[in-house]
C-alpha cells in the first residue's frame, strides 16, 4: 500500500465526504475528488481509474438509498442499464487512445443549455408527468444511455447532471430523476472501473481513502434529498451545473 501522509489523509477524507454528499444527489463529485487526488500527487495515468473507484463506491451507496426509498422506475431503467454499461466500457478504452480535451467546449455549451432551461422552467420537476414509455421513448432513452455512458467512461464531468436532465425531459420529478440517474451512473461507473482495473490504472490505497468518506457523504446526501424533495434538489442541481460550467471554462483557458 502506498504511503499517504496523515495530512493528506485528512484532506482526502474531508474532500471525499463533501464530494459524496453532492454527488449522491446531482452528480459533480469529481469537481472535488479529482483536485483532491491531484493535490495528493497521484500519477496522471492512475487519476481517472482511482477516482472511478471512489466514485463507484459512492454511486453504489446512493443507488441503494434510492432503491430503498422506491424512487426508481425499474421498468425503464432495466432496459437502459446494458446500454450504459456498453457505452462506459467503450469510453474507457477510447480515452486511452484519444485525448478527451476536445470535448470541453461542447460540454460547456451543453451545461449552459441545461442550466438556462432549468432556470426558466421554474416548476419543472416538481410533479411527475411521466405516463409510461412508448417505443419511441424507449429507443431514444437507450441511445441517450449509450451516449452518456460513453461520455462517463471517456471524460466524465457533468454525467450526473446530463442523466438527471434526460430523465426530467421524460417527465419524471426531480427525486425520481435523481434516483434513475444514480442507477445508470452506478452501472457506467462499475463498468468503467473494471475496465481501468484490467488496464492497471487504479491506485487502490488512494481510492479507498477517498472512497470511504464518499460513502458516508452519499448516505447522508441521498437521505436529505429523498426527504426534502425537489425544493432541495433543484437549487443544488443548478448550483452544481453552474460550477461545472465555470470549471470547464477555466480548464479550457489554462
């Protein structure tokens, strides 16, 4: 096991808890966890795989919480999981061959559209208008799950936001949209993680030190989200997407 100083363990624990709390609801935990790992001096070739280990632990925990609450539409989700998995595996292999930097401008545009749309539709996601999935809805959802799964394995930032937005577009309210998103996010995370493991791109010591507090944060975060509903998730969703936009703009300019 790599030697990690006491000070760095404290940094990873604090950052992991905050990342897990936020990520369990609306995604975006990587905004905190990746800089934390970078500050720990982890080699770049291990960065994404190690972060994926911690993120997978977090998404499993929050997924379990949402399943327990009944805030997941399994009839639709079970159709989408294989596509999310296939996309994530393909993305994780591809990122080893092709730099992901060219995606940043597109991600910024997409996040801006999501934020503006959510801001102007003030009651959006308060009440579910989802009335069942037609053949067209299922096919569209499968394609979206494949694309976002690939994006998660290939690049990652904003995956939770994109998934929640997709389920809101289908008519789900915020809590169920977040629950559905967590299941697909876990499916793509575990698939991507296994790919990184096979490629030898994971530091287990750093991943576990970061992942355990992320699990604790995820437990608390998902419980708060389920209890408080759209009134809590909506502003957090908007806040995280705005921060993601700023982060991507900063990274593009430097």
